[in-house]
């Protein structure tokens, strides 16, 4: 396993001059809520961790989600590409595979073609299932083999993973838009150059932060819905999915 510091260096060394990669949009906690993951879990996937074993050498597990160094007074560290990568990680977690096997699967995919940011690449969508299927077959890894199926002669991802990947739009080699996976229905989208990366409702186009601010102030959802042209039921579903504790209060 590559050491934590080395992985972070490799990510920095290949930074692409594109705001999808270089603009810090979310804190770890904010990004975690948007993909339906706990902040502590995303912190591990985006910053890596050290595993200590009694009487044995420490094992470093490097990050697989892109995180940039936060600036003074600004805790945001996750760019748009990191949000997409976190969505892919969450897709694999939803299959129920043990975490170490998920990490292995993601490592195999990230190594394909030596493409940096592979988990947010078009190549993952087009070739990822075949790469993983072939690796699992060669290595006789039955657990990783469960992540892919052969359908009408094509090697495709497990249904759960496929549902997540279908929410990602690729305009070039990498993701350009994502429909957030935190809600079962496609309600919110993120386009990095729109609304400063804020999630916006697909129906009506309201910015999530503006809707939440008004709802938190006690304004009736129907009033908010009427102003933005977004159904009140969609607003309620999104707020409950992203901030369940606050929504229930």
C-alpha cells in the first residue's frame, strides 16, 4: 500500500488546471451530507489513516477521494471532483462488501491506465466494470467478482453501483455534473460552474442553501415552493435526507 504522504503528493503533482479539480467547494462534513455518508467516514477516505497493530508495523491507508489543503479561516477542502469520487466510494459501500475489499476494488480501478482521478473519469463509466471483472477473474477474487455481472454479453457493474454512476454526467474526460445520490429520487444537481457549486433543485432551479435558510427561519415549505417552482414534497425530502436531525426537530 502506498504511504499516506506519497499518495497526497501524487495527487498534488498531477493537478489539472481546471476549477473542477482546484476550487475548494465543500468542507468534509458538507460533502459527506450530499452523498449520504458520515463526515468521519469521508474524512478517512479523503485523508487516509494509520492502522496500528500490537507488535507490528503501522499500515498506512492512503486517500482515494481528492482533498485540497484548506486555507486560513476556510475549512473547505473538497473540490467538485472530490464530491464525484466520494459518490463512487459510497456506491461501492452500498453493496455491503467489506471495507478492505472496497479499498482493493477502488485501487484496481484507480490504477487503470495510470489515469489520475480515475474515480471521476469517463473511463470508469465506460471501462471500469471490465477492468474489475478481468482483475477479479485473473486473481480468483470471488468477493470483487460480485461487484460486476455479465449482461447481454457486456460486463457491467453491480446494479447498486450502476445506479450511482448513472447520476454522473461526463462532458469530457471527467465528470461535469452530478445528480446527488443522497435522495432516492433525482432531486438535486451540482454543476461546478453554477451557483458556486451549491446544489440546485432540478425542478425550479432553487439553490439548496437558499431553500434551507428560509426553511430554517420557519417559513412554510409551501411558500418557499411557490416562490421557486419546486414542489414542497421535493423540498421536504431533500432537507430530511441531508439534515435528518434538523428536519425532525
